[in-house]
């Protein structure tokens, strides 16, 4: 069942699947299940056209986490693997529930209001996922790397938003904080209307924010033990996205940014072996 979660992850997110290959065999199933769970939540807004069906899907996962759908979960490879991981590694239920709740934002058209809201959102999604990975891989040292996980999660989350700006824009979703747009003399309406200057400035400012967090993570990377590295490997793919987004400028809102696929395994392997 858990090996099927690894297979599911391979279909959901290739980079996370590759990161799992650097996890010890005895912990790989649990690690893959947590990653697959996060990707299941991430894709829900893409599977629905209205918020209510999305909220129902998210609630199903919250019910699974709380133990209310054990029978249904047993027949779902990712849900079954998740429950096993929770039991084996004593993962905090409240944080898992918060991860699912945070994805409600993805279903609606309300823009990200400010940087504090963005930090909360990415903290409960990307950073929490890193911390769960740490609890599985090296529970004795996971807490020491909590601040590193926060900055890495921010950088990874911002890189992810940049990668999928066209998709979000087409769906009238704005993940770049309104206060950041205000600071560059733009607003949500201008961005959605295709204002080239506003889009270019927004891309540049958002890349700068992502790089700030990536630099902070690297300064703290000594807290990431070799055992914890697989949980942080998403950070290895941030800078290529930042470079391509910065070069694209306004076009980042129209053309999906894709890191060079042939270099992804190399970057992940290098960081898994050498750290930061």
C-alpha cells in the first residue's frame, strides 16, 4: 500500500518523487505518503470549477486525518499511507489539519492581502511539509531546523507560485501580496488586465522576496543534518526558477516557467550528498 503511495507521488510531482529516492528504505514509504498527501491537496483547485466541491474534497481529507473515514481511507493508497505515517511517526494531527485548511484559500478569488498572510499560508503548506519530513527522517534534530524549514518553505512556495503564474492568472487568483503590488505602484486589476509594466515589476519584486528567504535558509543550513536533507531538497530547485522568472519579467504571467528537467536530478543529488 505504501509503495503505491510512492507510485502515486511519481505521477503527482516528479521532483518530490526523486527526493524520496534519497530517503532510507525504511522511511521512504512514510515520507512519500506525506508528500503525496500535500500534492493531493495542492491539485484540488484544479479538479473543481466551484469552491464548494473543493471544500468538500478538503473536508474529506480532514476527516481522514481525524480518523473519521478509516474504511474509505483503507481503499485510497495515499490516505492509507498517510494514516500509517501518522501512527508510526507520531505526526501532529493539528498541523496536518491546518495544511488542509490553508488550501481553502486556493478555491476563492480573494487576493493574498499582505506578506504576513503569505508567510502564514506558505508556513502551513510548504514549511509544514518540510517539518513533517524532518519528523520522519530525523526526529531528534527536526526541531533545531524549524527556522530553516520556515525560510526554505517560503522560498519553495514563492518559486512554485512563480512557476504557475499563468494558471493562477487565468483563474483570477492572486498569490502575490496586494501590499507588494501597492509598493511597486500597481494593483490586482492592472495585473489581471495585462499591464506590462506592473507585471514586470511584480515579477521582479516577488523574485527578490523569494531570494531573500533562500539566502536566509542557506545561512541557517548548518541546522540541516545529512539525515534531514531530503526534506529540504525542494530548495535546490528555487534559484533556476527565480532566474527564469526574472529574465521573463512580464511574460512570467503568460508563459509557464519550467526548470530544465535534465538538470533537476543532478541538482537534487548534489544537495542530498553535499548539503548547502
